[in-house]
C-alpha cells in the first residue's frame, strides 16, 4: 500500500509537467509543475481548492479520480467550459494542456472571483452522469465490486441468489487488460448475446498493485475462468470449448457454426468470473481420496459447509417437505428406484437424515478409484483420476524449477504455452520450448487450486486445472442480500437470515 501512496502521485507528475505554461499564467513558477507531490499542492492553490483535498491525492485509486477533477477545474480557470474540452483535458492532458498554455487568448481567471458559468439542466444532468460513471468505474475496477452467485457450486457456504461484495484491494487490484470498454458490464453488451463490450485497440500487460494481503488457504476467491480464453459464443462459458473439442473434434467445432456458433477468444480480464474456495496455495500438494481433500498430507479443514452427493434409501415412503425445509435441503431428486433419493448435502445433514424412522441408509456416492474420467484434469487417459480420487498433484510456484518429461507434460503444458506464453512442441519423444530442447521448466507465476464447497456439483480445478495468479480478481468478503430464486417476493424470497453476513 505504501508503494501506491508514493508511486501514484509521482505518476501524476507526468501529465502535470505539461501544465508548465498554465502554472506560469496563473502566477506561479513553471518549474513547480515538475516537482512530485509539491506540484499537486500548487495545482490545488491555482484551482482554489482547500488543502485538505490533498488527503484524497494520497488515497490509492481515489487519487486518480480526484486528479481528473483537478484537471477539469484547471482548464475551467482558463475559460474552457465545454464538456468536450474538459473531456480532452482528462484523456489527453499531454496535448491539450500545452495547447491551452500556448494560446494568448486563454487567460487565467481566479475561480474565487470569477462568476460561475450558468449551466442548463441538460448539462447539469450530463455532468452528474459523467461524474457518477467515472467514480463508479474507478471504485469497481480498483476497490470493490458487487457480484451475484449464479450457480450452486458453493452451496451452502454461498447460495444461488446471494449478492456479495468482492474486495479487489485485498489481493491488489489489476490494471485492466482492455481499458476501453462499455461501463458496468463484463464481456458482452447488455442488448446482445454475442456483441463484445470492449475493444482491443489498447491492450495493457498484466500488472497488479500491492494489496492488503495475499491469497490464503480457504479464502473464497473470485477469479477469471482459466479455460475461458477460447469459447463458443453460442454456449459461452456454460460448456467448455475444450470439452467440445474432446467430444466432437476441433474441425467440426470450428466449422459447424449452426450448432456451435463462432469460436472466439477473450483476454484475461474479460473471461467469466468464477467464485470457488482456494484449497491449494503455490508449493502445496493436494490429493482427493474417496472424495475427501488432503492438503500436504493432512485432511482439509474447510471453514465453509462442504456438501457431497448422497444416496438416501427409505422404506418406500417419501421424505416430508417440511423436513427437507428444516434441514435446508434444496438440491435433490427421487432416484429411478421408488425407495431411493439423491441429495446434495453436508455430512451433518446426512447424519440428521439417518435418524429418520423411514430412512434405511444414507451413503455418500463416490466414484471408484479405477474409474478414469478424461473430463477431469489433465484430461488424458494416462492419468487415471476422477473427481473423487485425484492426485497427488504439486501446485507450481513462481521461480520453482521442475524436471519436465513426456509423462508429466500434460500437467504443465497449458501453463507453459497458454498462461506463460511459450511455444511448446513435442517431436520424437523430446520436448521443445521456444525451439529449444529441454528437460526442465521454471515457472514464472504462482498458481492456485480452487474447488467448490459443493464438491459433487462443482466444475472446478479438478476439471480445468490450475488458476494463474494473473487470473485472481478479488476476495469475497460480504453478502449484503440473499434472494431465493424459487420463491415469490411475498413468499420468503428475501433470505433475511442469510443477508448481511461475512463470507467465511
């Protein structure tokens, strides 16, 4: 955080330098414009704003917005009142400030004695809207953003219909890869299913500012979907592009637009936002044994509510809905047999069901060890893993060097060529990275392992693998509202007991 307090005001010195002539016209010394920190103090004096404004200049990310306001007030001191001129002053200060400074007809007027230009109602509303959009954009980009939970992968820790705040300052906000975008939407325009909400005329490299903390084990983390770099615009991220390729073949997926739509690519910051629990940190070794997670050889102690899929056998009778409501069982169905039900529940709830007089058995449904699932990472038969029996797998750490072989290459190939942007090839049983034969690889980034608390109803790292550090968005911190999508407004739609709570 200290680096931001120092770095941002210094960075703001760059456009302020181009106000040299404006400083002189306002009666100050021109060279004051090049002195970091002091130049912003002088600028406040020129535009006649109180010294306490300087506090906002030292607050990370808020200072960027305040500086924009200062530039607007500066050009207004020289009679530039039109909205387009003020917009150019903010967007292109290195061009517009010297232009104003070099024109003799633009004379400094002290804002304390100069009558304010009266604005019409349209201009007043337009100014207010622009102010609100800019302020909200800075807040949601760098500080905190509101999200909603669309799926049940985190039940019962986070519920479908939960509205929550995600802190981007916790792990350090990222500079947007695509800064030119329609405000308040993610990757698609609100009136379209496929139209991009952003343009890629300007693409910025990955950079993360310092945060308040680092990702810790068992944090509920929002991140950009790692497998969302390529996708079908018909299925979006609801069906993985890579899953489609495995099932139908690349040629058909790319050419059969009637069934698969167009295949598109997305930059990191515009990939779908997912929320899971971080269960593995860089350098950890994770393993799933009979559906139980082990981290570094020890059974996981998740702070959330972990659910699994259970088979419930009864004496042939059903289970009363009042009991289901009391136990908060929301996911389940009657099985093909009349005396069998399938529920996604916690072990604690399973214990309560076992107490019912008409329940004969409650058994966790676990895939057998020998059942290989190629939809499970690393999506190859050479690793006989499934969702309930997985690993052991070491999570890569920045700077770590590993021995690279044909056998373990499937675990790290996507890291090498997709996340860390190397050319990867295999020929005659040998591995080539950027054209050079190699038997080792050194990771550039940290990686994380994310899993949903609803273990048997979650597509997570067990499906698409590691989550790179540059995909981390923020930490889920607070649920401010919880709505039950299956109930009416006056029939208990608002979950009062689940609203206004801290995310655990």
